[in-house]
């Protein structure tokens, strides 16, 4: 899956402000709503929070991948945000997360969700790519790093 098919300059942010797990999730959902990428903010927020309550999506190396599935979206919606100060996301390695990748996909379609996560995982597993993201100064920088455009 090409990331430029699901990401846009309006869905990548260098300036997430929240300092809590719930705050980051709310902020990302709010920004997706304001960008017109989702229609039902409350439903999407709840599915992502419900999924997070089952098990933290804080991975390793400063990355968190909050996600959920809902019939409130017709196709995969994705966003990437940075909080360079770091936020406790109960990550597997115990370190704060600085790179947040959110995805919401239709409840009955697993394929695009898995493809997106595989592509993102391939990119963020590279230390140099994570360093590039954290050095980004603008939203467009992040978009270009992730999509090559």
C-alpha cells in the first residue's frame, strides 16, 4: 500500500500538544474531523479509546499506533503526528512515545488496515527514518518523509 493513498498534508502534524495518552488520541481524532476525513467524531473517538483500553498500542522506539475499526468510515483513514516532548503511552519498552500513527478502518475490511500497518512498520523500524521524522519542522516535511513526495 502506498502511504500517499491514505495520508495527505492535512493528516500529518508536527505539533501535537497533548501530554497524555487520551489527550493525544482525542487531539488526533479532532484534527481528522476538522480535516473532513471522518464524519462522526464521537464514534471514532470511542472505538479508538475502546481498543486502547484492551491493550496499549505503545510500541517500542517512541512509536504508538492507536487504531480502531468502525462502520462509521467507508475506507481506511490514517494520520501521523509528532509530540517531540514525548507522552507516556504505556509502551512495550517503557519509554515515552513521540511518533503517533492513527488508523481507523471499516469493521468488515481487514486487508487495507493490515497493509497500511505493514508499510508503516517497515518505515518506522528504520532508526534513520524515525530520526528524520523527529527532525521534521513542518507538516509537509512529515508528509514528504513518509510518502517520498
